[in-house]
């Protein structure tokens, strides 16, 4: 489907990878809902950059996705503002080190709430709007580590594994009108403060022997929304081969 004039909601789009995804859709002419939680100034700047890129509308929407009430409110606010919705990109995420022996139930709950529960309920809330349009799309940004977990990040990895299950369940439940696919990034943008030695280890662990970029994830999202019209329930790794290394 052509993305020109389509309404796209990207969660966690104020900064980092979500911002790159949002701007890639804007560059294709989409009208953009930039969701954020704490990064208000960055989200407003991203919306402004999107308007410059597309010449189309863009607006920022605040929501704490750990709050079970917000998915419905966010979907309704976006649809009201833009008169509908065509694409939902679930990108917002919590990523915290929670080693065995130190993790507490609240760590588990926080990861599950934002990374798996919110995408599901956001999809549920957006589905009626997507169904009314021709060719609705949902994209779930997961992680290669959903399939090969890190030892010290079990709640995060488990939440992303749950998201992959949600991805398949939604693809079945929402077919044939709405396509649902997942993108599994590898090391595309390391946490701020990652040291040079650690960076080198991560780079060396990929098959392609380089770190990726937020743009690589953004291009995969645009491809799945715009061109992959016979693809649903799929998982596309964008990880430099890290999963199979
Ligand atoms: N970076 C990588 O190399 C990499 C690798 C594998 C997978 N991924 C996946 O790719 C996606 C983007 O990665 P990233 O590194 O850019 O993510 P990130 O910086 O860890 O977080 C993305 C956004 O999630 C939002 N968020 C966190 N808690 C929230 C809450 N309670 N309610 C609403 N929003 C919340 C934050 O919004 P605010 O800033 O507005 O609070 C944040 O900007 C994530 O799904 C991540 O798991 C990234």
C-alpha cells in the first residue's frame, strides 16, 4: 500500500529507534502520531521534523503504557485527531538489567506491562479503526534476544518472547483485513554509556561484524507496511546475523 496520507501511530517515537521509524514513515508521506511518555520535548521536535519531511500533519501524544487504561485512550485520541488510523507500530519498550538473584516481581510486571501487554491492548483498541481502512497494518518491534535470551535480562527477553506470541495471535485474529508482523532488531543503537570494549564485543558477535543503525530497523518497518502485502505473522530479523552467529 502507498503510505502517502496514511495515518501512522508509532509508540516510543520521541527518540532513538522509534524516532527513526516515525521519520521514515513521514518521508513516505505518512501523517504521523508520535507517541511518547517522558520525552515531551523530543517528541514535539520529532513531530516537527516529520512535518518538514512529509509536508503532512504530525502530532505528539503522551501516554504511560504501563497504565492499563491508556491503550484505549491513546487509540481514540489519535483516531479523533486524524480521522482514522492505518498503521500501528508498537516500539515503546522497557529494557533493564535484572540478574537472577536480584530481580523482584515488580521488574517482571514492568517489562511485561509495557513490552507485551500494552502492544496487545493497543492492537485491540486500534483494530476497529484499522479495519475501517483498506490494508491496515500492525508492526511489533521485538528483539533477537526473544529467541536467544541474555542471562541477566530474563524479564525483558521473556516480554519480547511474549510479544512474538502476541504477534502471531494477532495475525490470526485480525486476518484477512489487517496484516501483523514483527521486526527483531539486533544491536542497532547501544544503550547510552556503553563503553568501547563492550561495543567491540557486541560488534564482533554479529555475522556482519558491524553494529546496525536505527535506519535499518525503520526501513524494515516501511518495507513490511508498504511492500510486504503477502506477509503476515512473520518475524524479520534486522540483527546483522546475530541470532544465528
Ligand atoms: N536499540 C537497540 O539496539 C535495540 C535492539 C533490539 C531491540 N530493540 C527494540 O527496538 C525498540 C526501540 O529501541 P530503543 O533502544 O530506541 O528503545 P528505548 O530507548 O529503550 O525505549 C524506547 C521508548 O520506550 C518508551 N517507554 C518506556 N517506558 C514507557 C512507558 N511506561 N510508557 C510509554 N512509553 C514508554 C520511552 O519513551 P519516553 O522516552 O518518551 O519516556 C522510550 O523513548 C524497542 O522495542 C527495543 O526493545 C532495540
